C-alpha cells in the first residue's frame, strides 16, 4: 500500500528552509555579516551589484575555515556554536542555527574562499542551487570571502517578487547600518556598483552614530547609561530639537543583536513625552546587556524578535534610563522642603539637600549620589502588557456641500475663517484650505514644473539608500522642478527646486520625498502627487496675522474652485457648515 506521507527531497527541503532565512538580498548580507562577526573579524567589506540581485560579496579577516569546515558549513543544521541544550540558552553568538549558508546556497550560486591564519593555503568551495560543483585548495588571504551570485536564479517566482533596486538597496543599507552601529570597533566598508558608500574606520560609539547619520551632530547625542542587576542599558538618545518626522531611528540591541520591540519603543517614547511635537519620532541607539538565560531569541526566523522573561522590569529600566538622559533637557529647578507626591518621596533623601523636580514627573537631586534604580523599577507606573494600539482617524462623516459661493467672510481667529453663504455659516480651517488650494494648483499645471534656480547651489548629504532612490528617479524629479547633480554615492548638488518649494525648504522637501520613494517602492505615477503634497504643506505654513475680510473672502472663493473642497490632501476636514436651522431657538 502506497504511503501518503513522504520525506521531501533534500534540494526541495533546502529551498523551503531558504524561504524563511533568505527573503531578499538584505537577508543574505545580514547572515554573512553575523557569520563574519562570530569568526572574530576586525575588518569587513560588503560589495553588491544591482542591489544584490547580481552579486553579494562579503570579505572578512576572521579566523577562516579548514577544508573540512568549509565543506560542512553548507550542511543544514551545521554549526560551531551549539553542543548541548544548555548552549541554546546561553548564546552570545549570532549564526547558531546552522541554516544560513545552506539556505543561501540552495537559491544562488555561491563561491566560498577561506584560509585560517595558521595555514599556508586556502580552500575554495563552489555550490550552485544546492549542488556541490567544486572543492579544491586555492591561494587566499587569511579570513573568508563569500560571493553570492544570481540570487533566486533557480526560483524565478521568488525573484519576480523582489522590489525595485532603490527599495532593495534601502533594505541592504538598513542591515549594514544595524550592524555598523553595534560594532564601532570594526572597520567596515560598503560598496554598491563599484562606488564606495560607506568607509568606516574604527570609531567610538558616538563617532559611529554621528558618521552614519551626519545630520545628527555628535553634540546632539545624549548618552544613556545605567546598570541594574537584571539589565544594563547604554547608548544614545537624540536631543529633542534634532528629532524630525522624517528621521526614522529606532535602533535597539540585546547582547549585540539588533531587535525590534514595540514595547521598548513605547518605553522610550513615553520618556520623550512633552518634548516632541505631534508626529515627530524619537531617535535612539540603545544597547541592552543581560544574561542570555533571561531572553529567548529563537522565536522568529530572522531573530529580530525576542522575548524577555521579565518584560515589565526591562521596560521600566529603559524608560527610566532614557528619562535620566533627557534630564538636562527636561529639567526645571524648583526648591522644595518636603516631598510633594509619591514619586518625589521615592527619590527624597535629606542627605542630598535641595532637590530638582523635572518636567514630565521625573525627579533628580542636586547633591549627587546614586539613583535608587531598584526603587525606580519597582514603583514606576505599570507598563502596558503589549503593543500600544495605533491611533486611527475617526471615520469620515459625509458633509453637506455648499452650493453657493460666499458673499462675505472674516477671520474668526488666525486659524479659522467664517463665511456667510445662503445655506448658513461656513467655518473654514484656514491652513487646510490653503493646503487644498496649493495642492490642486500644482497638479493642474502642465506636466513639467518651472524650476527655480538656486543662487548658490549647495551640497546635501543623504543616506546611501535615500541618495540612490533620488538618483533612480532623476529624470522624473527634474520634470517636477527638482534639479540636482551627483557628487558621490551619498551627496547631491542641488541646483534648483519647484518655485512653490523655495530655496530654504528644498533640502527638507527632498529628504521627505526620498523617504516616500523608499517606503512605497518608488512608483513613478505617485511622484507628482507626493511633490504636490510637499508643496501644499509648505504653502500652508501658519501665518500669525488674521486675514483682512477681503483676503478671507478670496481664500474661500479659491477653495470653492477646487475639485475637492471637503478635505485637505492629508485628510483633514476643511470646513463645517452650520445651516440656518442650527441657529433657531
């Protein structure tokens, strides 16, 4: 009798495993970087062509491999990191599952060249689609070079799902950045299509952060550092004044491993409470060090999601350590004779004399002394048990559409305009109306937008993936009014901008545009709409003076000429109509 259940062929099993480990070129780079780190490398060079689709090469000066190890490294579940079950719960290395090289080799053409430092000759191994093609002695420098060509060449369906080069390069740069921030003691180089995008020397942690994000001066990085029996927190948070809506910087590490934790992100954001404008994101690079037995990193294929056995305490320590770093920014000195509330009592110590109560409910002492962190951890407000739900906008309620152009209008305040129409009174959000008018005005123009030449062209430095995204759409962006030239892999010389953007706003506008392109995979048909939204947002900046009646009336009349008078481009309600029945008593 035939059996229904069968053991999968090895090649097919490897391709299925590769589906978890190798999702895109960035996944390959992540695994190879971690292997190089585990091998004790001090210098690593990453090279890619065609955003990693054609070639990925990672070279390191680590310990290298013997001929036998070079062969075994491509076997599934082959690893030098684990011998017993206890090892699994005391991991301080990265590539412990033994699946990376086997999975990569199953869906690409791989060439490995490796030599231990005490050997005179190296080993060359070549594998294509999971099949061994060659293994032989070969001259090599000490360390390991892994070349991965034609990713997903034997799985065309997977290859077809890869995104445009700008998007894939964004993910590659993100993985390189995650690694580079964690290991400033390593010399790291990143080359894309023959162009060096990063060449990082051995640096201090603060220097490495400032180098990777050159728009963050080192002086704006506030050091974080606190040690508790459970966890040590170190790193940096950015001063509130340099945080931006377009600056995405959530870099969190546990024992040197980059992780994602919405819970701990909430801990940091709560420490910034009251210091950031709505929509502005905190920037932080934080390193958590704790005994491996307190974490479980084996819960996700990419190992970026982990579990803590005491999430509440870790949350509280991260929150309190961030508040302490922001203390100089938040501090408001108030002499007090006695503690005024429970949190103040927790910190009160007569031996330290006068205290400082800081904004946001955090308290510090003038007289120095060690902060009682155990008490902080035990008495801070209980953190949420999971991810805080994102705020969702209320459903749009159909609005009555006025049919008659207003005959009179005046400024109720700097933000509101009241217009009289036959149907009743129209209360208009001035800024939302200006956004809608500028947005539709920009879109109504011809396909090519007038370029306003800058009097003094200036160089603007971007992250490599942002620079690549803008360069990829250079022709389309020039038609929209942005004129720039390439200086190198991370710097553009901006020569002109759309007339509505203005020379003082062009750098910010281009950064926002690059962020939109990277996040949405650069669909060209949306570039014009994105630019229109940027123009509209800048055109509608707050004017502190109320409008004279004639200008208020003209603004409302222009709004009535728009195709959509209900909502601004960002979805904000533009007006409310109070019909005559509303005023009947």
